[in-house]
C-alpha cells in the first residue's frame, strides 16, 4: 500500500525522526551520569559500539521477500524502539531511586554539584556527594 497524501507522508516522516530523541537522551544521560573520565570513556565506547550494531542488523530485517510492506521489519523496529523506551524508563527510575537513597543516607537533599575528577577522587560515582542528572 502506497500512501499518496503528502500530509500523511510528512506526518510519518516526523514520527520516524522523533524516534531518535529518546536514544539521544540516553546517550546524554550516560555522559552526564558516569563519573570519572576513564569510566565515562569506556561506557561511551561500549554504548556507541552496541548502537552501531544496529546498522548491520537493519540490512537483515528488511528482506526482499517481505516487500513491499515489510511488516516483519517494521514490527522488529517497533519492538526495538519499545525496548529502548522501556530501558530509558528503567534508567530514569534507577537514577531517581539512587538519588533518593543517597539523600536519605546524607540526611538531607543534596543538589547536584558539578565535580571534576580530582573532586571525585577514586570513588567516582560512589562519592557521597555524587547525584545523577534526571
């Protein structure tokens, strides 16, 4: 089925483009919420490597025999997107609950303070003053 109306095509284009926003947010969370430059570099490398595997997989989920509608390929994409949204929600919840536990241990609410490597010392994100960005 080919959609002839331009409004529908543009709406779907923007819907598909919106799908990249949660992924970009999770990458930004990663770089903001991993303390210590070595740990941050390793975590960023791992996340980007895993993310780039999608380029190799995407060529395999749109098979010629599934043309022209590619229902299976679209279903796999939607499933992966749902998995990414679920992972982002779990990540947000875990950051929030960890901040609450750290505040309870400190006996007060501590606002996030940007700390440099030497301020964090060897503890990194285990430092008592470290708080996750939400």
